């Protein structure tokens, strides 16, 4: 787009656009009324003074008038308007408006209100669509454009994107509608990737002329361009928005790491690469289109921007927090006292990227009432916003909301420590939310495994600092980062930095901090020496299992299985005291089940730990880890406790045991599985809960493979019996059985052919199409496997023919689909011609060509089309029965049936007399022939 006199003209107070050729039924406004005048006028709010026009070299964001607008404005119910450049209406779709006599300008420099426009969607250019939909008052329009942006960006130039689209993105990031923000976060990865691969990424410390100068061939973009947008979304009070934003950051880091690996020749499995924006690639493919201008140096620059200025920077939104060595950190000080004693602002140590927050004024006339102001030193230039400044958390985001959105804690979460919320000033609390978000993102990034050694150490230093935060919910979140880092940093860092922090958090006065810290214990134990591991595990678990608070005791029980598993490679195994705490006491079962009451006066914390009502579910989940640690030789030590848990009637417990039954069988071996696990299988397969039955079906193939042929035959026959009894009411469990038929057949061989055939026929007769389709796909392979058994194959053929004679039309259609699947399967073995000339095979389907049900005749027509095309393609003769079948359907009374028959009848009839009724001339292959084998949509209409 040309910008000739745009910046030299005074802005108008309205835009006059000719009416579109056709008014559609929707508009960018919720009001669909027809305008009273033939032209629509879009009034704008007063722009910047005309005597101070914007500079022609305007940066990415046209400067708002607020002196504090060097950061993105916080989300408000009525967010202030941000003037942005407006793209000119494309000459090819609209007539160029004449200059207004009052303003002497064809187009405005800025618009402050959403456009009220009846869209001629077909007549708008992609850039115009992006602008108008983004500025629409209707939220569904903004949701649409948020999802459509990745596609539209490919239809515009980088210059247009940087000049007009980039300023619009902050509006979507701060949209008052949460659904808009969610839609935008879902597309963050392809949007950012497009900008950085199509524009030259430049550092943030260049001069203004260097930073915003674009050549005729390359458009530049600051590495900080998306930092404030990411910060705004990561600090969103919406849990979904912040969660999806964290996911986007992780995906960006992983994508850059995968490309680095390819360029370095490290070819790992990249098939699961993120598929947004074209990230699904193969190591052998040319990655240049994916990388574009986003080369190694640029990726390194952006990676550092994310890790240092976003991940770590969110934890330093106000100031650098400097811990003093001369102040004793007592765990009994109130959070407010800790804040006053340990946190102070050093004027010369201000974070240059996230400057300090000035004191806020509560008055309505305060210039910072809508913004969290930054220090004046942070303003580089009054008319150039610094893209690198993240916004502080919105004022509407209370600490309570921020804490609850993390969602780690049961029993009401942070409400137990409500006093903490009133401690400290408002600014301190808002900055604490930034540290909370920083820790959440740091944990996600660390778990992704895309960190350098330097970044890991930087994260450790930040966690050490935040782990002593005065706010308990921030310390809680630091606990999870500590556990993630313990898995990836060197062992000396674990012992010198993370272990002291763990001791501090494990003895914290706040119960939620103690609860959180215990989940880092398994990761830390796995990095210690055997003796150190044993002493720390016993010290921690024994202490927390006797904690005065129920939540902390439950946390100790939840991780106990993982703690035991850390001793798997130790010569002496796990300590007996830990095993005793995990297995519990048999006499406590009646108390847990509510059959026996214990006077409250007799209950101490350790007794409550053993009688925890959640113990059966926790143990059920952890039994595979504990059994794997002890091995099959020590199964007898676990057997009674496992039987105790298996007798529990809770659906959650039974579902958990059912899901892990196959794995347990592999761990303990055939002998013990036959003795102790088959009874659990029978109990679950007849359970009234569908989810329990589905889980046990999904474990059946592994269990059968372990218990051996004799026991496996009994279980397989049990599946058939239970199915015939009508116990499997959910289609997913029936489908799961059908998918495993071939696995069962390979495991047990010829001895179970009758059970396999019975299950296959039940699936073919199922009322749910998904189950029938699975059975149809299994049929050819099952027939091939049992082909040496003539009696079994013959019996199965007889039962299949019964489907063709069934009074239910769906079964007749299933029979046709079965024959079609067999034909395609045989064709893969090079026997298509033989099958296509088998008169019995053809007649079995041709007999249904006169069926009264149109759908059945369509199935036969598709079947005939596939055979015909295969024979013609390979120049094989066409049997007379097939010629007659094609001719019959070409004259069918239903136009739908006729549409499935290819326009080959003329060739068939023409050449049949010359070749004894067998056409042999080859005709071009129809591209839709393969589709006809799968889809019900007819081929393109024939041209007469």
C-alpha cells in the first residue's frame, strides 16, 4: 500500500465508503438494520492533534496519548481505544473515495471505534478482512479472525502485516471477551512463526533508525515484538488463556529446538512436531520454507527473549528482589513482616527491562488509574512504545483468583491461608501474581526438555529466590519448578541448591507449601546417592505422614509409591518402614469402609494416615510402581494388600486396577498372574460400570499373552459369553474387543478359532456402525489366518451368507461391505483378477442388485464399479455378469443409484460383441474410483 500524502494531511472525522454491490445478511455490528443512507459513515473519535502528525517512520505500534502507554493497557470492561493505522480500501474492490472537502484527506490516520459495516465479504481483500473483523463490535467476528489469521497472513505481504496487522494483535490479546482471547492464544504459534519467518528479526538494542528501517526486499521486526502480547496473555485472569499461552511458549521453544537438531544432523523422531503453521515436517524434507528468514542466529535471539525476558522476566515485573544476608529469615514471621525485612528497592539496581512500579493513586483523576505505571526511566521516547515491557497483572485479577486458577490443591485450595492476601500492599500482591505465572511457565518449559545448561542454572537461581517469597501461593508454585529442575540439572546443583530449598519448603509454616514440596521429593531422591536417598526419604515421609494437617498427610501418601520406586536399582531395595507405610494395616480396612467407628480422642495423625479414606485409590494407582521395584520374587509381600484393594467396590478403584491389570501381569509373571489376577479380571468384566469394563477389555490382550493358552482360551470365551448376555452395553467396549481379535488369534492360534469367529459375527451384527466398520476391516485378515482350517473357514462363509439373506437391510449392507473389503484385501496379494472372475463371489453380491432398499443397491453399485475399474486398468476381460450388472444400474429407477455407476456402459456394450461378451479395451482410470471404495458420496455426474 502506498502512503503518499497520508501523514501530511489532517485526519477526517468520518470515512465515506460507497455501498457494496450486495448487502449481506450480517454485519460487523450486532445491529443488522438496513442503513438509511446509501453510503455508510464511520465516525471516529478525535485523533492526535493535526499539528503533530505521526512520523512517516512510525514504529509497529502507533503511540497512544497516555504517558504510560509504553506497555500494553490492562484489560478493562471498557478498554481505551488504541489508534492504529487503517489499510486503504483496495482499488480493485472499491472505488477510491474522493477527498472530503472539510478534511482534505481521503483516509484517516487512525480510527478509535469499531467499524459498523455491512461486509461485502467477497469484495474485500485479505488485509481489509483482517482489519474490519478485528475492529468489529461483534465478538464472533473477532473470534473468527483470530482463528483465520494464520491463513490470511499468507495472502498479504510482510510490509502490510507489520504496518497494519501487528498493531491489531494487542487488541485481540486484551479483548474484553474471554472467548476472543482464547481463540487468539490457540493460533499464537503459527502467527508468531509467520512474522519471524517472513520478516528479518532484529535485536532490541539498535537505534531507532536501524530498528524500524525496512529495505525494498526485507521487512524488519523487533525480537521484542510479541513480548508484551505474550506477557498480557500469560498474566490473564482466565485460566484457559494463561494455560494455552504457556503451551504456545513451550511449542515455540520445541519447534526451534527441532529445527536446530535437523540442521545439526541430529535426526530424532520429529513426526509428532507441532502441526500448527506447517510445523509437521520430516528430517529428509527441505526445511527452508519452514525456516525462511528465521535462521539460527535469529532463533537464538528469540529463544533468549522468551527465556530471559518472558519466563524469568514475569517474576521481576516490579523490581529486582535482593535478599540481604544480614536479615534472619524466620519461618514464623508474617508474610508482611518478611516483605518489609527482606525486599527493598535499590535505585541503581532496577531491572532495565521491567522497571519499578511507582506508588499508585486511587483517585479517579489519577493518570495511572487504567494502567500500572512504570518508572519514568523506562520511557525511551515519548512517542515510541517499548515492545519489550510486559504489563503488570490486571488490577481486576485478585490474588485469590490467581491462586485458584493454578488448581493444585484439594479441599478448597488456598482458602485456608486467606490471611496472607491482606498482607503487603496492592503492588506487592500484583507483582506476586507475576512471580506465580513465571513459576508456572518455568515448570512447563523445564518439563519440555528444550533448555541449555546456562538456562537451567538461571532457572535454579530464580527458583531459589522465589522459593523464599513472602506469599505462600508463590512458594507453592516454586515447589513444582524445583521438582522439574531436579530431573535435568547436574547432581551437584541438586545437592547444593535445590536440596536446601526443599528442606526449607518442607518445613514451611504454610500447609499448602508443605503439601506442594512433597511432590518434588521423588525427583530429588533419584539424583542422590543410595545412603543419602534412604535417609532423606525416611526423614521426609515419616515426618509428613504424621503432619497435623490432613492435606499434607494425603500428599505424603500420594507420592509414597514414587518414593519407593526410586529404590529400584538399590541393592537392598526400599526401606521396610516405607513399605509398611504404603501397604498399611489390614485391621484399618473396617474403619476406612465405615464399618467401625473410632473415637476422635483416640485418633492421632499417624493413625489417620493409615485410615485415610483415599488410601485404596492411591495404592491402586501406585501398585505397578511398587511391584516393579520389588520384582516378582517379592510379590507375596504385596499380595494381601493388593487383594484388599481389589475387594474395594469404588468404581474409581476398580477402574484403576482394571487399567493396570495387564502391566501387573507382565511384572509378576504367569504363575502369580494366573493365581491372583484372573479373579480380578472376571470381577471387572461383569462390573456394572461401563468404564471399568472398557478398561479391562483394553488390558485383556496383554493379560492373555501372559497367562498362557489354557487360561487365555477361558478368558476369550468369557468375552463371547458376556457379549451374548448383553452385558457390554457401551459400543466402545465392543469396539475395543473387535480391534483386538487379530491379536487374540495370533496369541492363541487355531484353538480359539470358534471364539474368534463368534466375536467377529457379533461385531458384524452390531447396532452401532463404528463397531461394524471395525469388524469389516478385521474380516479379511481373520479369514486369511484361518484359511488352513477348511471347516472353520466354511462355517464363517455360511454365517456371512446369512447376513445377505437377513431381513435387516443394515446387515445386507454389511455383507456387501465385507465382500468389498475381501476384494480389496485379496487385491493387495495380486489375486484381484481371480476374485473378480469368481462367479460365486460375484453372484453373492449381484443377487442384491434388485433389493428394495436404495442404500443396498448403492452398495452393490459401488462394489461393481471397483471391480470394473480394476479389470479395465489391468486390461483383464470383464465377466458378462459384471457387464449386465453395470447396465442394470445405469437404468435403475433411482438417480442416486445411477450416479454411482461410471460412464463406461457404452464401452462395455460396444466391445462385448467383438470379444465374446468380454470387453478388453483399456480405458483411463477414474480418479474417483478409489473414493468410491470408501465414501458414500457419488462420483461426479456423467456428461451426456
